[in-house]
């Protein structure tokens, strides 16, 4: 059997974007830069990012703080619906509202999403071959972070719903040989000042 080693997957949601999501706002650029500073001492060897502009820009700004770490574009790191739940899987009191909300997303995100989500699990999770631990950063979107955290916790597939992630916050999952995945950090925002935390979320979600 080939040797396997730990993988440390660092997850972040892109920085705050404009209303049309075409680019980062000034706040989003500051968020990305501050996260880059936060990660300067981490032994990250690759920055994977989704294909949309807001993720690519965030990855590039973080990368400017991590000398020599390559940027790796990845379609499975994009923005899509990772899993479409069936009505019977959902809490009865919220099933209609949830299904209606998901139906409002573009068809491409709903139809291609589950396949991309499985690719993301295969590409970014689990142990790595060899003797050396691997540290990788994934710059992505709220839904995929929820999906990967759900998988790490072995929660039902529909529970990616409701796992919210702040812009440029940090989550870290460790995948170690012979062990269940460990959620080391979740939605950590200590590198961001108060005015840059929870951008884009309703006030009742600010903590």
C-alpha cells in the first residue's frame, strides 16, 4: 500500500462583491488582502479557485501575500447547487420555502451542480499520497463550503443548506490517515475588523 499523509484544506469564501457580482468591492479587496496576511505563515502549496471573477480576484489578492504559491483555476471550485434535496428529506415546516428558493437558481447551477460537487469531493478532500502533509487553499463560494463542511461532519446531504460562511473568513479541515475528518476552524474572522465581518448577510446572522 502506498504511504498516505495528512491533507489540510483551507477554505474561504470570496471577498465581498458588487451587486452584479462582476467584481470585488473595496471592502472585498481589503478582506482578501487581510486574509492573505493571516495566511503568510501557513505552509500552503497551492491556491485553488473557482472560475468566476470574484473568486479569481480574491485568490490573486491572497496570492500576492503568499510568495511563489501558484493559482490553480478549477471548475469544481465554482458556484453551484451541490445537492438538490427531495421534499421528504427536509424539515416539513420549511420544505416548501426551501424548494421554492432552490428552484429560483439558474438551471445550469441546479443541473450541473451535483456532478461538480462530487468532483470537488474527489479533488479536494481526503488524505494525499506520500509522506508529507499537504496544505491547500480553496477560494470558492458559500454553497460549496457548506457542502464540504457537511461532508466532513458526515451530515445528511441536504445539510449543506444553512451552513453560512462570511466573505474571506477561514475554515480548515484536516484529513488524516485512519481518522475521520476534523474541523479545525470554521468561519474564523479574527483577521477582519468588525466592519468587514458578515458582509452581505442579514443583521440577525452577524455574530
